[in-house]
C-alpha cells in the first residue's frame, strides 16, 4: 500500500525588483512517499523559470544533508529564501536533489511545478510538489566526514571517489565530487548514494582522492564501509 505523503515547507521569497518593499511569497510544499527520494541527497538545486525575463531561468544551489539518517525521510533544517526574483505570469519552479557527485547517476529525485502567476499584491501561494525517488536509483548511501588532516593539506583543487567491493577491482561507482575550493573550501560532510544495498552486510572499500590544479594526486584516504539494506554507512578518515 502506498505510504502517506509527508510534507515539508520550502519558502521562496519573491521580492519585487521595481515596486518598492512589497514581498510576495510562494510556499513550496514537498510531498514524499515511501521511496525515500531524499536519501543520500546533499545537493539541492532550485530552478525558477521566468518566461519573459532576462535571464529566463535562475538556479540556486544549496548544500547540506537533506535526509534524516535514521528515518531516511527528507529533512530541510530551515526554510530557504531566495530574494530579488521578479514577478510575472506562467512562472515555474523545479527541484533536483542529488548526492555529492557530479554525474547523472547521483540524481536522487526531481520535481517541477505547474505554471503559476504571481504579482506584487499576490497573497502567499502554496504549490505542492510530489517527490519520488528515480527508478533504478539504489538506496545504498555513505556519508563522508571531513578527514582529520584536511586542514593540513594545501592545494587540493578537486576531489574524486571510488567505491569498490572487497576482493574486487572494478568500482561500483567512481567519479568526481562537487567541490569548489573557492566558494566551498570545506565541502564536508559529503554523501554518495545509488550504491548497493544488500540484504546482508557486505564490505566495500571507499577511496577519497584529492588532486591539485594540474590533476596531480596529492592525497588518498581509504577505508572500509559496510553496506546493507535500510542502513547508512559512514566513512571518517
């Protein structure tokens, strides 16, 4: 039987750019089912579609762990507010939740609203977004905490990860992580999802690698993680 939808509020503050201090608010209500769409998500991208404006789209990237590690439900610590958005007709909002990787395999869930109109005198509008985990995206998840010697290593420009089953050579997932040393010098904790979630505990080796601007390897952290259904693994080098 389909699980009852849980609701979480996400507040977008629509501030008029040319009409004084008036503020119109759009409240997005995220509805999730039992597929745990946020499990493993650490990157929330909010896109506001603004037809008739320049630019016609504005993206907002927010980083953090957007799931509860015990219940696996979506978790937004506090309302998010984005200012200086123009009003108009046939506007739209879309959400995309992904893990800390930069590949499509790390996208957990996505949802888009129906077009709506908003003006300076509009009351607060509530828009419901149904959020479901993408088909084929496994719930296996590892949370990567900050290495103890992170602050002692200078010059890291990019990060890469690998997850390898113990005794094997080919990784089950490997790619670059979403890391910008200028805007986010401390990206931790990171999360990687879409990993195996076996019925019984299985041992994997997690590798985190730091590279300089010339793509030269500076540091490798590695260690065991244990993946199992209905469990979140942790890697704390």
